[in-house]
C-alpha cells in the first residue's frame, strides 16, 4: 500500500503507557496492543501468535513481553520471538519444533511531541476511531 493511502493517526500521550505492561488498544474495531520500551512505543496485533491469547495486560520487563497464557516472550522493539512456548508439558516440546515461531504483526509508529502516532490505512485521519 502506498503512503498516499496511509496517514499518521494520533493514539495517545506516551506518558499514558506504562513501561511494565502492554495495554489494550482498539483502532476502528481492531483489537491491538500498545507497548512501551523507554521513549518508544510500538503497536502490535492484540493476540499472541502462539495460540491467540489476548496480549493486553502482558507483563513487560526490559522491553521483553511475556504472554500470560503459556509464557512465550516477544521483543517489544520489533515483535520478534525471544522464547517460544513449549506448552503443553508432554507434547509441547514436539509441537514447538513443528509449530512455526511467529513474530507479532507490528504497525508503524512514531513519537512526536510526547504523543504516539500510528501509520494507518486511511485518507482522513479524523475519521479513525481510537480507544486506549
Ligand atoms: S497463547 Fe501466548 S504463549 Fe501460548
């Protein structure tokens, strides 16, 4: 998609995002999360790529987010997998070997004047509904 069809949409002040947990974000009905690492904020798909558990409320430590269900870990700088779950206990390790490790889908963000913006597919940012 060309940038002619995308625009920067204001999400929230970066100070509203805690540094120790991901928070729910809804844009035009899409369930997402926003996560902070230092002075940067990133927006990702709202469900874990392991088995689709909601990621809102996931703990973040030193920019690594841990899914609350099976403890897969993701780097909130780029959504990459740091550690892939081996759940359930007996067959999990075998499953993990064949189940593709999948990074979280990331949306392009920037921080300007203390506010987080996301590059969103729209020609009119005023019409995009954002709920944090
Ligand atoms: S659903 Fe997140 S680690 Fe399994």
